[in-house]
C-alpha cells in the first residue's frame, strides 16, 4: 500500500522539461478509454447475441451519469489522439526533440480548441433532452422491463 | 543557447525478431489508423448522432450496410490490441516480478483474442431484421 502511494505521489511530482504532465495525461486517458472500450465492445456485441439486454443498456446509457462519462470519454480520446501524434512524430524525428516543451503546449492548445466547443455542444444537447424528460431522466431503466 | 547542435547517429543493423519492437511499431501504426477510425467514430456517433436517441432500430439501420460493419470491425481490430498493449506497457513499469508479468501477459493475450473474436462474430452475424423483431414491444 505504501509503495502504491509512493508510486502515485512520485508520478504526479512534476520533474519538468520533458512533457511530464503530457505523459501522465496520456496514460490516464489511455486507461480511461480502455476501461470504457472493453465495456462498450462486449455490450455492443450483445446487439447480436442478446438484443433485449442491449436495448436495456442503451436505455441505461441515457442516464446523466453516463452522459457525463460520455463527455469524459470524448475528452480522453481527443487528448490521447493529439498527444499520440506528437509522440509518434517525435519518435521518428529525433532532431525535433529540442521542441519537446513547445510540442506539448501545442497539443494542449489544440485539445482545448477542439474539445471545448464539442463538450459544450454535448452538454447542451444532454441538458435539453434531460430537461424535457423531467424526473424520468434520473430513473435507471429496469432490466425486467426489457427481458420480460 | 550555445552554437553546438546535437549530432544524431543512425545505425543500420540486422536484428533478431523482437516482439517488443513489433509491439512498439504496432502502437504507432494502429495509433495512426485510430486517429481516423476512433476520432471519426466519436464525431459520427457522439456529435453528429447522439447516444441520447440511440436505439436498437438505429443500430439495425446502420449495421444494415457492410460498410458500417467493416468500419466497426476495423475499429475493433485496432482499438482492443492497442488499448491492452498500452495497459501492458503501464503494468510493466510497476510490476517487477517476471513470473507474475508473464502470467498477466498470457491472460491479456487470451482476453484480446477472445474479445476480438466474440465482437467480430457479433458484428458480422448481426441480422437487422432479427434486431427489429426483438425491438418490437420493448420500451424505447
């Protein structure tokens, strides 16, 4: 346990100059996407294997909890994609390593410029849908309503 | 800044087959593919469409075409191995017991194969007509 705390504390402690925050963000966004992806893939396969169960999960994913998560996944995918391009380019272009810090900043700016309008769009869409549903928006769908 | 610029040495040598080297290259290449496939998927399904009005009927319409089925199968083939290999890279940074790491690698490999096969079968065999039938009488 103490080694876990040490790992986390030392991972977060900024050592500077090498896009350390980019490295942390890349790992965390990757883990977040993977966690979502595994659920999403096995769930989507149910569309063929257990359509009723799939229909229930689609209803479940309209819950505010998942709507917020969806915006989070969008952020994670966009950051991971842009930072991934940076990593790949720098891997094949060692002569550009002197631009490490600048490239990390460019990725953060690019991410903000693209994610913020999309995030607002998704949030507005969700709040208007949820608002028109009223209290029903916060209710979890019952599995028994779908599987009979 | 001093005027000294770093010099870069490139070596061309034959090296033996090395799994980690191909795993590394796979991360870059699949990453490039996912830049189009995964970001495209997010934009199409979560911005242009919305999970707010996603239903079994909508899925049946989309997976009526082999184009969409192929898109999703390619996404699956790149995304699952990319994600699990990324997890493996992270775990290897923190787990220093080679025996444990080997066991984890085997479990992760089985998981990747099982997930890809199961989901690819699900997408390929998905029958839009059967899905529409199943959607009859379900709450929307």
